[in-house]
C-alpha cells in the first residue's frame, strides 16, 4: 500500500512537471510564431512604401506646374513627397480628403506623387497610374496613413484615386505607429543634410519668401519608422521597455513637438500591452534625375 502511494505521488509529480514543460513549450512556440509573422509583415510594409517612394516624380519635372492648377490638399508644384504630422485623412470619396483631427498615437500622413510617363507606374494598391497626358491634378497621388479597423486593430492604409472616386486599401493590419521624417538636401548634392518632420517642413515654408519654391521640393530621402503589434499575445507587460523612434537624440529634442516618436508602456491601452511588437525603420532614397556631364 505504501509503495503504491509513493508510486502515485511520483507519477503525479512527473505529470505536473510534464504539463508545465508543455505549457512553456507552447508559449515559446507562440512567441516565436508571433515574431516571425511580425518580421514578415514589417518587411512587406516597408517594401510597399519603398516601391511607391521610388516611383515618385522627379522634382525638376514638376517645375512647370503652377500651384493654381492643383485642387488637391497637397500641391504637385510643391514637391513629389509631402506629409502631415499627427493626422489621418478623411474617407471622402469625392476628394483627396482632409485631415481629420489628431491621429491615434500621433501617427503621420505621407503623400507621394507618382511619376507615370506612359502608364508605367503602379500605385500602392497595385493599379496602374494614368500617363502624364491623362492625369488629373489628383490621379497621381498616393497617401499612406493609419486608420482604425472595424475590429479595433490599427490598419496601414493606402489612399488613391480610382477611375471614378477616391478609394482606400488596407495594406497591413496591426501597424500601431507610423512616423515619417523627410531628408532635406540643403546644398544641392542630392544627399540629405537634415531630417525634419512634416511640421518642421511647414514652418520652414512659412518663414521663406513667398516667391521661393517650397522646401518640400528639396526632399531627397524619407526616414520611415513603424511599430507593428501581433494580433494576439500573452507576453509579460514588463517585456516592453519602450521605443524611441528615429533615435534617442531626435526624441530628446523633438518628443514634445512630434507626438508618437517616444512610446512607453503607459502610452498603450491595457488590453494590448501584452501583445508582441516589432520596431523597424528604413531610410528610402528618392530617384533623382541624371545630370548632364
């Protein structure tokens, strides 16, 4: 009898240990599965953004366009890449949309004017952009911004002009933060000398003489920062130490005026603090026209 009790006790102990190890293995599998999915999603989002930016119109090709010819919020004559801080675009199907107040998490809007000579450019939704002769003032624009999804997940959206109206396509769900800086060429060598937020670019434009071209025309690169979160997760909240987008030096100087560049645990809703997260950044250079020798 005593031997049976000892055997049962040992068996129960082994069973409990086995269950605990199985649970640990399951949690590790889920964690690594989430990490792989986030890695793939981040690469996909950056590829779409980079492909779109690399089709941006050369600024010299916009020189002949007059601001008055544009009815868009973003003027083609001001440059091929422009943006807004802490905003998202409305879903108005009749126009390019208007900034609809402050955005969740301080997310940005980036607008790209595509270069399409003979319908050779493809927008972020995969549709061919009309050639220059068939373009309206809005048909070559593509906008990236974050929109709350129907299930509460933040979605990275691509907004574009279709044949009849403006439309919006979800590129990726779970993009919690989308921040952009613009590389400004100040000495004419087609290399960025400083990276500024959209608000800082707007301030420079306000301070310049009205007859001078917009500083947006001198943007030669774009620094994109994304934070993606997993669809589910039960990670320890303490695992999130916070993020500083664009580096500690930029955040130390600009966190107060550029919302969404410094993220701490307290900034996140309780319901999503245990999600897995992936922080990625990329500097994407625009194509510049070849200069004559």
